[in-house]
């Protein structure tokens, strides 16, 4: 009977993984105990939780590699913080710059519809002022129908009136808005 020469990758890796895990049990306990504090430090350096986790993982990997060389284990937080700072500085230096200086500024692309955003905002402001000039009941119905996008039935239920009341009041309100002088000036 022959003995197998090759084992599966998972079986071959299992003893090596166990040996690596048990190699520095003090590192594992240190990492579990101090990870929340060090993660807060990493977040303050990056400003992004995902980047902070990556940064801390890299710094802890560097600490793990140097674990035997660290003489004073009471100063581990300082060592890891220095690794965090050095790693972040290296990342910052390697970042790609996407903006380049040029002699002429490019023209912005025209806004679809040809309307100026400032004019659109002025029209929205004028519309809101016109709505605020409506009587309270009509204003409530217009806001519910067109700003809150409720149906006539839903608007009637919210206000406790009939659907016909909503239809007639909204019709009168829209008529007043069409005749509003400020809106006429803003549209032209």
C-alpha cells in the first residue's frame, strides 16, 4: 500500500496557521485589549471608518513583524501609534493627484434646458413666497398635493374634508398662483 505524497491545501495550511497563531499569544491578547483605543486613533488620522480599519490592520501587521524586537512591552501603544502615523504619512505621500494646474480655465458644460441655476432658484423662491400668500386652507392643500405628492384622496383624508373640496380648493389656489404678479416677473 502506498502512502499519499500530497495532501490538500487546507490540511497542509492548518498546522502552519496554528503555529503562527500561537507564536505570539501576548500579541493576540494585546491586540484584543487595545484595538478599540487604537481604532479611535486611526479614525482621527483618516476621518473614514473603513480607511481607519485598513490603517490599523497595516500598523498591527507591522507591529507583529517587529514583536520580538520590541524590548519594552509597556510602550506598545506608543509603538503602534507611531506605526499608524508613519503608515498614514506614507499613504498620504503616495496618493495620486487628480487636479493639474493649467493656463486657461475650461468653460463649464451648459446646464440642460439652458436655464441658469440661479434663475431656477429664484423661481423656486418666488413660487414658495406665492404659496405662502395663499389662504391657510388652500396653502395646506397645495403643499400636500404638490410638495408632499399626496393624491387627492390622501389629501382629503389628512385634512378631514371631501375629495371634491380638495379639488375645488386646489383649482382656486392654482388660479391665484397663475395670476400672481411676482411669479409672472420671475418667469419672464
